[in-house]
C-alpha cells in the first residue's frame, strides 16, 4: 500500500469488530494527504461507513491507530476532533432555523454573536442559500437541505470534512449537479474530504483517489483513471464500470503476456496482472467499449466468433449483447458512427480486442 | 344556497360538460361515498351520543337545576316567590305550608322535600318529617298552629332556605362547590371557615396531579429514551415490562401497593431491618398523600412513557452524532438538540397523565386515607352517599371546566397540533 510522507489522516493496521466473532474491517492501512479528496467506495456491508465512523469518533477501533495530523485520536471524543461531517439524511436540527443550525457549531465554540452572524452569512452565500436563513429545514427541498448540511459542516472551518453518502437521497439530475458543486467547494477551500459512497460514477467524478472496499479490505487504492483502466483484481474490474468476464486457465506467461485457454477451448492473449501463473484459473476482463465488432477476422488482435443476441439502441452507441465463447452476456458498445455495420439479431460476426485491453485477473 | 352564492360572485361560473355547475356536479359525484362514510360512523356516533354526551349534559344540567322542592310543594313555592325574604312570613305562606305538608305526607314525598331543604340548611330534616306527621292537627290561624307544632317554624332562616330551594334554576350548588353560599338577602357569601372543604380539595387535586405528572416525567423520560435507543431484542423486553401493568387489574395493582407500603409492609420491614428507622417509629407511607402519589405515579407511568417513546422513536441517532461532530459535548447535544425535539411527547404525556390524574378515583379511595382524597372521591360521595347529585354535578362541572382551561392553555403555549400520542 502506498504511503505518504506527513499524511493528514492515517489508518494504521485498523481492525474493527462489532460482535467479537467477525471482523468488519480487516487490517486497514490508508494514508490521506492534506487537501486530498478521497472516496471510500464499496458495496453495502464492505466496511466503508464503519471506517468513516471510526474517523469521526462514533465508533472505536478494535485494534490499530487512527492519526489526525500526526496525533493519535483513538481516545479523543468526537466533539473535540474538530471534524466536519455531512450525514446521509442531512441531520439538520428540525427545531432550529437554517441560521440557527449553522450558528450551532460556532456557538458551542463560544464565538461572539456578531462574528457568528458574519460567518453564517458568508457560508450561506457560498452555497447560494442566503435567502433561506430564516426557514426551518422542513420547508426546504432535499437539494436545499443538502446544501445547508454541507454549509453546516464547513462553517466552523474544519480541516477535515467527512461525507457519508450525502447525495443518496437526491434525484439523478440534482445529484450530478451537487457532485460538481462539492468538487468545486473542495477545490476552492482546500479542505481534506473523505467521502463514502456506493455509487461509482459519483466516486469517479469527484475524487483525487478512490479506495475500493470489499469484505473489510481495501481492494485497490488509486486515482479514477488507473482504477478504471487498470483494475488490480476481479472485484475492482467488476465493480467499477461495465466489464466482460471470460473464464479460463493460464497456459503460459511470456514477459507480461499470458496465453489463456478459455473454458470454450479458444486461446486468447491477455496482460498478465493478477494470477498464479501457468495452470491457474483466471478471469479475463475486457471493457465493452474496447471491443470491436467486425465481419472479417483480423490478425492484429484477438478475435472470437460471436453471435448477436440482443440490440439496444441508445443514441450515441448501440449496446450489443452477444454470445462469445459460450457466454451470452458479453456486451459490446458499438459507437453510432455514420458507417457502422447494419447489426442484426442472430448475425454471426467476430468480436476482438487488443491484448493491452484484456487483463488476466484473479479468479473468483 | 351556498353554491349559487359562490357562482354568482365569481365572474364566470365553471360548468361541467353538460352545462350544470361544476360544484353541483362534484357534490353529486361524491354523494354516494359521503353517504357510505356517514353510514360507517353513524352507529358509533349514536352510541357515544346516547351513552356519553347526553348523560353528561343531563347531569351538568342538574348542577344548576333542581326542581324537587318546587314540584312537590307547588302552593308553598307560589307563596315563597311573592315573599321578599326578610319580612315575617305571612299567614298565606303558613297556609300553603300546611296544605303542601299534608299532600306530601299522603304521597310519601316528604322525605325528598326534607332532604332537599336539609342540603340548603343542615339540621332541618327532622323539622319537616316530624311536622308532616303532626300537620293534620293544624288549624287556622296556621302561623300560630304551626309554631305550636315546632317553634322552629318561626325561624326566618328556615323560610329563607325554603325560598332558595323553591327556585329550581339556581347557582346555589356551584356556590357550594366553591365554598360559598347563595343567600336570599346578601347574594353570595363565603362559607364559614370550618365548612370550607371543596376549594381546598380542588387545590389538593391539582397539587397531587401536578406532582404525579412531574414524577411520571422524571421516571418515564429515561425509560422512554432506553426504549427508543436500545437494540430491538432488549427494547421489546422492556416494552413488555412497561405494558405489563395494563394486563393486570387496577385493583390488583393498587392493593399490591398496600401490601408494599403499609406499616407492616415490605418497605417498612426493610427499613427497620437496615436500621434506618426503629420498629416502633415505622413510616406511614400509605393511607395518606404519599400513598396516593406513589400508587398513582405507578399506575399512570405508561401513559407518560408511550407518547414519549413514540416521539423519541422518530428522532434518528444521527442528530446527536451531528451535534457532537459540530463540537457539542454530550450534555449540550442532549439539552440543545435531543430534548427540544421531545417536547411534543412531553406535552402529550404530561397532559394525558395530568387529566387522568385530576379525575382519578379508585386509587385515592383505596390508599388515600384522609389527606390523600381527591375531588373525584368527593363527587363519588355526593353521588352515592349523600345523594346530592346536583352538588356532585356542580363539582364535576368545575373539574371539567378546569380540564378544558388546561387544554386551552396547552394549545396556546405548545399547540395541540404538536401533540403526538403515538
């Protein structure tokens, strides 16, 4: 796992168990630099929210240390950590107005009333909600509440802000809009953000780095491009973006190119990334947009027989479900260019890809 | 009709496709479902009217209207109406008295007349019953003759009491219920010191109800909080324990407290055993106000816990977490964020317990002794023992007015809409 000099947040061999029988988080090591936007991405039950709660102080680590700016914070109660947090359901206090909600963290810090007023107005202006200062949270729409929750987590100028699936309750359009807004606020203020989500597009849009969680372990920690283009293992390949999987056995590995015998008997070349060498089972991963559909065989790439099972017209591309090497869930995205093939259901064609775009990963 | 008014005031009446006004058309369309809805509610409505609303109104009416005297002594009532209430009673009045006493003796209604006047002027019961037995000897001049039968007939107070009771519509019972006296010549005067009991009792009822309410809140709040926050398997068990009292009879629970609190009871035995008190100076924990408060708090506790629980259940734990992440200490987060959100539950539970307590009857009757009695015990006494239903109705009327006043005050301060009962 990569380490950073002088990390702002550091998880060191952190383990967490709720019942003393199973580990929800197994040996977590994660360094986050100051000013970074790190997303913890994973399916529900993968331990990502638990990690966030441990960082916020609402859960205690069963083992290991969590450090904030070089200081271990395991024994510091949440209210002394000075970490801003945005909750899934916003958690705006319903009996207080927007202004009072925002003033709350400043008042508990015993700030002068005049200064409180000034700061509240400033931060409300930043999220363009100044006109709503006297409203109660119940009088706001979901998106507006979201902005207020964000403003409240930022108003006391914490250096670290945690976000626990803050956009989960919003509709698609608003969610995308808020993604950009949060990204811009992060860029303008320079705060460190740790963001938890199970939505991969959200993670890809906003993050500097993404930690993909599964089964209590970080499966891969990388920037969005690396994560998508070069998944380390089968889980990441399957979880991030769309993926075609073909199962087979490694026949030989020459340099970094593996020759794989598929279960259907076809021989395919792939980049050897994460397999146990000759004779081991492997999963080949190919992205649907990296596949080419052709009527003729070409020698420059791996080519397999394919039969079109289903066609879905999506405007900019055509989603083509094919039967390839015995797998009828093979998806190819055919760009809607002016000269594209007249695809027909039942047509027998060839599908192919470059060796660089095919990765031989662990079998699971 | 309202429909035509609305339409004429509007610039252009909106009509349905066939030209009839839209409102009329809508009413027609909804008629069936309205009839069905009314039909579903009607049986209960009729039942409530017949068994609850009408009896209450009838009894309330008795609090200001009692025609026992007027209906059994028609002649005397006529004469008393003419009388100024201070001059010496005239011969005609005595004559009417003799006629009515004779009739009452024959009809065996003299007991009721005597009882009614006795309510107004205690100690006059025998005057009427004995005079009625002897009245056949009376001969004109009746004043002299009656005075011979019993010299009390010359007492002006007796005649004033009769004049008051002859007025069927009277504020007298309400006056009595407020420790005052309605008189012929001076209007309302306050009752003599040693007969002032009701106002004191009303205050005591308020005091005990208030104490019970506060105790319930103090004891119930943490329990409700636990109920709302514990994991399901523990909270279910706790909920069963809270509801357990509902499955046992009120009488059983009250008598259980007698067993626990009496001078030879569990608590006193324990205190003696520990050595806090001597065997001869055991605490009197029951048959007084303490007993009433303890037993009533126990019995009314679920009525506080359940509304509190239903409100607390809706407060997600993330509010407290948010408050703490914003820098508030646990105490401050609780006071500033959690507690204000439970106000609707506190209000609902408090109001429920207070109103139930104010009219509580069985428990104080069993464990209250002398100074643990509430106004409801006095109402029961007048309903069952002294048979002064009018006074009972007046006391009940004042209690009802008090409850309505409280309800109104609650609505003004907290708002009924904010109340959450579950």
